[in-house]
């Protein structure tokens, strides 16, 4: 028993809070992409390119996503107080919801203008568009590489890596559109490519919207398999049964759990405490970082409907 307890403490030591280095990488990614969005917006208006403005919207979604991930790093460290006992962790979920809502409005406005451009093509300076989008390929690939080393250790980092890699491909599409316009004069290609870019944003935004809505309603997070969690807890020696199991997201990166466990009455107090330690240790492997466990006796009368 005691050896396992020591193992638990050792295991805890290997799950540190996200490092300042990781946070610094997010800041670099945010600054790089924010500067590029400004360049894209100016170029989009100057060259009359909807494809460039749509890609600016896409990259703005990156900046928001990166900022959200960085915010999750920062908020995770804020201690709770008398009014907010959990700290401000859940604000990351609200930020994701707001991010999705703003992006949907942006898609609507740009989509309307892009569709109009298909039927009333406007002259576009394809060469300038191709050059700026080419810069975008370099910036997105460079930003993605920042996250390459840590992408397998943190879900937020992996998400940022994949998102930026996708953006490099979108920028490539805009380069091709710019070159086609420059050498053929087919101005309608600009509207067509911008609609494709908007569909790509819509797909990403839809998952962000549904995901943040789920977490706002305290649904079981996608990263947690409730069946596996139940099986892991019942597999701990001394656990007879369980009820009142609730799992929800405290933030976009941390999940919480509460449960009532019926334990073997023959266990001593120390052994019951060890059961709790073992359960919490196992739950960490199932993406649950904050567990509250209430112990109950086998012979305790229970009047709840789910006992």
C-alpha cells in the first residue's frame, strides 16, 4: 500500500503545470500571425481581393485560437478566491464560444460579398495577392514548426500545430488563385477561392461552436470516456459500487469529477484513504485532473433514485 502511495506522489511529479516556454511559443505565434493579418487586410483592400480578405479572416481565427490556448495556460495558474472558488478557468470556454460566434458573423459578411463577386467579377491584382499569400505560407509553416516539438505532449499545442499547417495549405490555394488571375484575367477565380476558404473556416468554427456549447452546458468532455472512467474506478480493490458520477470541464484543458463510492466496510480508515489515492491516480490517465470522491458504507441506507 505505502509503496503505491509513493508511486502516486512520484507520478504526480511528472505532470507539471504548462511551462513558461510553451506560453512563450504561443506569444510568438500570436504576434507573427496578428502582424500578418494586418498586412493581409491592407493588401486585400488595396488589390480588391476577396480571397485575401477571406484568408485574413482565417488567420484571424488562428490568432483567436492561439490566444485562447495561451489564455488557458495563464488562467490555469490563477488561484481561486472567496467569490470564484475555481479561479477563472471556465472563462476559456466562454472565450471559445465568443470566438465561434464572431467568426460565424465574419463568414456571413465575407460569404455574401464573395458570392456577389462570382456574378460581378472585380479586377484583382493577382501578382500582389500571390506575393502576400506566399509570405503567408512561410509564416504559417514557421509558426507550425514552433509547436512541432511539444505537439505530442499537450492537446492545445497539437491543435495549434495542425491548425497552422492547414493554413499554409489555404495560403497556397490563394497563391494559385493570384497566379491564375495574373496570367488569365479570370477575376471570378478570386470569389470562388474565397468561398472555398470560408467553407474551411466554417468547418473549423462549427466544431469550435458545438464543442464550446457542450462544455458550457457541463457535458462530458470529448477527451473523457465515461465508460472507461467507471471501469477504472470499479477495478480498484475495495470498491463495491458507485453512483452520483458527474464529469464536466473546468476549462478547455482541465476536467473535474465528483462521485459517491461504496467501499468494503472491513477496510481500515488508512486503507479507505489509499482507495481514494488509487482512484485519483487512475483518473489522471483518463484526462480527469480534479476529482472529489465521497465514500459511503455498504450498509448505509440510500433513498436516491440512482443508488
